[in-house]
C-alpha cells in the first residue's frame, strides 16, 4: 500500500479512511413467491437487483450511515458490469478489477405464505494467478487506509497463502485489518496474527473452536482465548437476536439487541461491521461502536430484501441502546 500523509480523527479531526475488500462479490437478486413447492413452475414477483458480497455491503452500509468507504473488488461479465453500475447509482466509491470469469449471482426468495426467506448462494468466480497478483497490486497502489475491512467468502481455488500474504502486507503498513469471514479463511488469518478485529457469528466461532458453545461463560472464554493467542486484538461475536459480545485487551462487554420486526437477515452482519468501523474511525469508544454496530445490524433486519440498514432506523435504535442497552 502506498503510504501517504493522511488526516485521521487523531491527526486533524477528519475521520479515518476505510477501504473494503470483497474477494467474492455477487449480484444479489431478490424476489417473492406465494408458496415454495417442488416440481412446479413458481411465478415470482418482479426481481430487485443489488450489489452484494461482504465488503461491498459494508461499504454500502457505511455510505448509508453518512460515512465514506472505497470498495475494492474483482468483477467480470454482464453481472459484474451491472454490479458496478448499481454501486455508481448508489454513490458508493468503488474500484473494480476486471477479471475473465463472470461475477456470480445469488438469489434471495421470500415465501409470502410463511414469511420464510430462502437464500441461494452460488460459488464465487475464480481468480487466475495473474488476476490475484493484479488485485494485490491494486491494493498496494492505494493510499494506505486506516482500516481495511475484508469481508465475505473466498473465491474458488484461491491459494492458501493469498490471504496471509495480503494481511502481512497490510500489517507492515500499519493498517488496522477487520476480517469477517469463516472456515479456513478465518483460520489462515488468525495464524498470521495481528488482526485488529474479527467478527464471527456464533456458528462460525463454534466451527473454529470445534465444539458446540454451551453458555455465555464458554463463549466469552473462547473469544478471550483468540485475543490472548495474538491472532487478533478484538473479537466481536454477532449473536442475532441476542445482540453481540465484544472482547478485547482488558475488556469484555455483551449487549442485547433491541426487539424489532424481522423482515430480512440479508446484510445484517455487514451492517454491524459497518456501524462498528464507522464509529471507530470517527474516534468513538468501543462501547459506543458496539452499540452502533448492533443498532445498524438491527436496522438491516427491519429493511426489506437487500436494502441494508437505514440511517434513521440506526440512529433511533442506537439512541435506545445508549439508554437501555446492557448485557
């Protein structure tokens, strides 16, 4: 990453800079059907299209919350071009990297009779060795951000050393890396060490630990163990309707989520990461950032389809959590 003189919240009052990296973006398609049935034609409602993929959603949510983030991602084919056009229409700063493979499309279907949501997630587009190096070079060429958010799944057949190489380069430049991923990608990243923040959900942390997590004390112990091991400085565990747990050096805080009407879970975790990152970049305390993240995640749940969090909902829920939020 190209080092430049930057004004951060602690160096002149401007918010810190944020870049998001999405290695496996998607064009999200949302629709509805009266009832899900096998072996018959299902007449769907008119589809809605939205840019998708973890880091892209984080950048979109930050933009919705009044902040600024640059979304970096590979894109290919007609679906990739549509994704770029949708980001441009939203006013989200983006830097796509052209690749040969077609950007995947994912389908979110709501069954009207039950209100259930079905999410069909296709494999991400593969990156050739040359495309991988071009992506790393594009990241290196950017002015060094204060925060790099890497979120979402990895493309197929990505070498095991790709993510560690990326993280090591960012760490050498003093970038605070936030990772929201799972499985082998999370293991690889923790092995490198030095991550600023990871955000697993309860299932992802269970998979990492190789056990079913029984009770809040064991949950806190596992999260603290990741911090003590040096793999990361902070662990934020999203707990759905139960809120979130934040563990870091000398701190552990859990708050409950506000009770809201559930409409869609798409992007709730990404909205949480966006809220936390935005507040930290503005110089807020960890306690404030945690509450704002939970508020943003809850705001995404009451939004339809792939809409993510809305500013007015997030601010209202944040105010409630400031007054009532507790473990």
